[in-house]
């Protein structure tokens, strides 16, 4: 269940944009008319019906993005993000829907907590937001949450994101019971006895810098375990933020064997490698860590060939004072909602590593499918979920540009290309004018 | 009424050049090291005089901030500054008070308010000196940051080797022990390779960092390879690494038996070095530590003059080019 505040529905004509919907196989210069929040017509020189007109010549109109992995820090750390600020940031990033992780304080592990979040979202969310609930109570890995009641109360999925479900026996029970709720389990794969104290990818750079290594196998071992359990139980699952070549290999094999597994990858793992850590910038510290060139290459390949079907920001806001410390003292996590498209366009599309249409699909329909949500579509009769992109705009990322309450972006100070001009989410103008 | 004028771009005073720091061996070139070693040698000669104090840095302020316990590094930095007539201030802080109280950033800003010329910092976390360099105007000298770097230790070790063996180019140095947790090893490997030496690391598998060969050295778990080296550099085996659950090696006893540097494992004439403090009977046999071929006391003496050279180099406007890129990048 996705909820947002009840803004007025749009009556708009977007005129003259290059309209690209990779799923519907549309790529043409068209006018798009939105009538009362629903796409009413596609075509040349459409009647404006006295609607608002957005002159979009030279711009690109695509299905708006879906972010399956966001930390809204509410409840507990409203100084870092709120539902209002996080959804405003998402709207500015071109998103029409986001899913929030339950590792808050308190953890979203009861219908009461979940209900209060849904109620708050109805009052303040700029775009539709869905909430995942925890797999285990308090995310302590000991006891299952009341998943049936949570699903009925509106949980869009279940995850202990931030920590793994360490015990294989409990993970199996979660897969078994999760099936009766009809909701997807989303798994943070990390074998903590291997990643213990790890600060960055274990490899040549960590050897030189002296940081405790967080080896790839700490992730892939858990990926293999969870895929084995999913195969045995014949249940679907979703793998969060894959970072390692070995994980991709395991996923590809399992999918070929018929396991219903989906996976996501973050813009930072697609754009950067552990070489970047040489700057010692705490805004490059996240879990899982940036990995080697071969890992990055494997992730890009997996994104292209459809082994990985979703791009997720893992938007993780942190207070300024918590990141203005030496790297080892800083918490894991970087923001990403407002920079995801620009990062991917600048680092993947422009250099010719990934076609634009793949990026657009993996940011929109792909993640929606993974959770069984409606896919944003540019077709007559579909709800208007549209993002207007300026591929020629080049600009510098500064703290002032963020709507998020936090500024721990790995792109701070960088010049990027590709700007979101407007976002229509669920038929309502969420960003732009 | 005074006329308000906008100063033209070309009339503004030139921006002050970026401060030079000594944070990592990666910050310096081979020429920089040569110059620092030459300065250290000059200073060592001056130390032979009856009155050892030089007026060079009179009126300058050097603040030593130590967030970790240290005997030789803190004392030698303090003495180095005093021998050059600088004013010194030493601040010690235990790890726990840092966690509970003031952040490193705020401490650095506070100290920066005294306009120190140099801040010497030791900190248990990698990158702490870079943070201090970002928020103060002082030249920053890294006296050890976590497992990352200890560049003045590397410099004093190079000085010791050059003085004792007459060369660094082509020298073969075996570094034995816990490389994984050693900032001394990391900066020494880089410094030796910079000067054209050949480096072999020797230790238990779990204490040799995965991928370390990419730095340009060799790695082996076999202690017998130290016989091929001109210098055997023994690292301290830290007892805290033996805590329950760590299991880097089964026991100190087993470590000593397999990797301890004993007279039987050395060739006559091989030089032995150790950054201190030593665990006699663990990584180094007492007979080795006390032998004439051990340069451990020489290293301590070299520590004073090389640290004097670093302070002198940073604060005098000689033909000194210490690159500051790594610091500027994070700024």
C-alpha cells in the first residue's frame, strides 16, 4: 500500500518532449496530455483543453522512477530525514514512488508503528511512499514479526535491512511464513563473522590504506545461502544492494535454475570502485562497501542482461556531525534520491557503458515489478507517473541543492549532467513548475 | 563619505599557497626524501656540539596532540621542537574521553585558535590528520593514524639504513610479523620502494593483508626467506591481537616458534631493526635484540634528528616541495 498526501490532480499537456517508455517501446517526439491525473492522450499537436502547458521541447519524458530502498529515518532520527523531506527529495530526483526500510527507532515491527507511519505519510508525503516491516522483532534475528497482521496493515514487504537474518533456520521460517502474506522478503546479505569491523572492500586498496577489510565473500556466502533456501522452499525473494561479482554469479545461476529471485544495485556501486576511498572521504563509506573494478564491471553487466532488474539508491541520510569525523568513526551510508539519475547518466550513459533505456527501465518498471507494484507506464489510461529530464543540463552538486535534511552525498562538489525538470507522481505535480 | 569600491580581481592579494603537510609517504617524492635525509644528517652533526639547541624555529609553536599512548614518538617530537627553539605544547587524550566528549574537529579548531605553526597528531583512526589539516591553518605532521601511516617512523628507518649500510637503492629488506595491523609497515614499504629498495613481507597468512603485493613488494609465510635480506625489520606482535575470537594465530607461543627472529634464523652481519616497543621472546629473541647487529637504539637517535628535519623542512622556505594533493582532495 502506497500513500501520499492528497494534492490536486494534474490537468497538463507536456508539449514536444522526446517520450521514451522502454517497456511500452515508445520513443518519439509527442505531446502527452494528462486529464485529472490520468494519461488521456498521446500524439502530435494535442488539444490543450485549457490545461496547463509544459513546453518540453529538447527534454526527455520518461516513466517516473521507483526507489525500492530508502531510509526515511522516521521514527527516531527526524533530524536526519522525515517523511516530508525524504519524499520531497525523492520528487526532486524524479521518483513517483519510494519504499522505506523499517530499521528505524523503534523498528517497524508492529502494526501500531506501521499504522502511525502510514497516517503520517497521508498527511505529509509529497509522493506515494510504501513501508516495509521487519522480518524479526526489533531486527534482532530471534523471533518473527506478526507478518500477517503487518501485511494486512499495509506493509509492502519485509526486511531486516541493515542487518542480516543470521540464523539459517529462522531465515527458512521467514520464507515459509512470508509466503502466506503474499509480500516479498528483501534480504541484506552479510555474514558478519567475515565482515566484522570491516570498513571497506578487502583488496589492494584496503591493504595499502590499512582499513580493516570487508571481503566480497561476506556478501556472496549469504547470497548463496539465501538462494539455496529460496530454491528449497520454492519461494521468491529480493536481494538488497548487491556489490560483489560472486553474488552476481550466484544470482545468475539461481535464476537460470528457476529460483524467483530479484535483485537491486545502487548508483554508487555502479559508478565507483574502492579506489575512491583513497580520499578518505567519509561520504564514500557505506555497507556494502564500494568494491573492485571487476565487481563494478560485473554489476554493470548484470544490470544490462537483466540479472539485476532494479536500481535502488539505499538513500541513507546521516547528520553532518556524524560524518565530519575520521572515516573509521563515520556511520555507513550515503544519500542518493536527488542525484541517482544524474550519477547514472554521467557515469554510465554518457561514457557509453549502459544504454539510457536500460537505466530508465531499471529505475522504474524493474523495481516496481520486484515488489509487485504498478509499473509506471506512458500509455493512455495509465496514472500519470512522469519524469521530465534535461539531458544537456550540466551543474554542480552543492549542499544548497538538497531537499533532504542530510547532505552526505558522495557527489558533493562534483559536476554532473542530466537534470530532473519536473516530476508527476500518481497524477499530481510533485516537483517542478 | 567613503566611497565603496569593489576590489578588482587582479588587485586582490594573492591567495596564500596551500599548507604543506607530512601525512603520508604518498605525499612526498624521492627528492623530498633525499632532502629530508640530508637535512637530518646536517642536524645530527650539529648535535655533536656541546650546546645542542639551534635558534632556527624560535617563536614558532608546535603542538603535539596524542590520542594514543606513545613514548618514543611523542618524546622525540617534543625534543625535536625544543632543540630547534620552538615553543611546544603537548596534549594527551585517552581514547575514551574522545568518545565521550569533544569531537576531533572541535578539538582541532580549538587548538587552531592558538595559531600553531605545526600540529603533530597521533590518533587511533585513519585520516585523523587529514581532518585536522582541513579545519586548521597549521602544517600537520602525522605521528601515526590508526593502521594507515607513520611517515616519520619510515623516514627515521630510512635514515638508519642509509647511515649503517651506505645505500637504499637495491637494498633488500625483510619486514617480519603483523603487517596487517601495522602503520609502520605500510609507510616503510612505500618509503623503501620509493627509494629503490626491495621489500619482502614475512608473517602468518592472516596477518599479511590480502592484495598487499600490489604495493610492489613480495609476501611469504616462510620465515627462512629472511636469510636473503640485508636488513630484517621486525614488527611488534601486538598482544591485543591475541584476544579471544581473533584467531590470527593460535597463540603467541606458536607465533614465536614459527616467526620469531632468532639468531639461528639470521646470517652473520644481517642488520636487525625494530620500531619498538619490543616483546622479547615473542617476535624477537633477546639475543638478537642485544646483539651488535641490532640497530634499535640507533633508530631512536635517528628519530630525533629526522623529526627535527621534518619540522625544519615544513617551516623554512627552502627548496621544499611536499605535495599536498591527498589533503586537498578531501578538503
